[in-house]
């Protein structure tokens, strides 16, 4: 939680009070809340964490949309990749199918919008966040590996810090 507090604090320090800053700060705070929920292994905590991260991705998308110029070929690639991930997860999702499809759609949309933002901070930050989420999905429904955490956490926190650094640029 210390690292999560760090990206929220960085975002606050860089905020200019504009619309982009407000949406990004909301996304960072919701992400930190998601981190807190995921400290528990309880199924309800996972669903609460998933919900917090879904709302964070919506906040990020709201920040990116006015400044993004995303391409349709990238949308096709994101949609194809998302469909492939969902096909891989599908047999093991059970009752989580609807929430996971909603989540995957929202994060895919956020990543697509992020790829259309100028500079590297937002696209790279969003892609790293997406990569970490894939490892969380693997850890939840597939065979667990120590690499899930060893790779997933650095991807996640690097992505969040890059997104926080995009505030006030």
C-alpha cells in the first residue's frame, strides 16, 4: 500500500487542477483502493477490487478521450487480443464471466484511447497496467506461478507511476 500511496501522492503533487488531472487522480485513487481490496484472498474482496479497477480504467479513459487520436487498426488489434484472452479464460471463469467480460472491455477501451495520446508516458503506462492485469487473471484462474507476482507487480507499479507522471505535463 506504500507504493500505491506513492503514485497517488505523485499525482497530487503534479496536479494542475484541470480536467485531465482530476480524472487521472480519480483513477489513481481507485487503483489504490483496488490494491487494498486485493490484499484479501476472499472472493468478495476480489470482486470489489475488480470493480475499483474497472472504475479506475473508466476514469483514465475519461482523461484520455479529449486528447486522444486513436487509430482503428489499433482498435482491431486490441479487440482481437482481448477476445483471445477471454477465450483462454472462458472455461475457468464460471460465475465471473460477466464481470470479467465487462472489465476486459473497459480496460481494452482505455488502452486503445491511451495509444492515441501523444508522448510515451500514457501509452506505455496503460500497456504496462494491461500486462499486469493479464498476470492477475492468470493467477486467479490458471496455474499459479511465482513469476505472476515477480513480473506483475513491477509492470503494475511502473505503469501507474508513468500515468501519474503524465499529470501536469
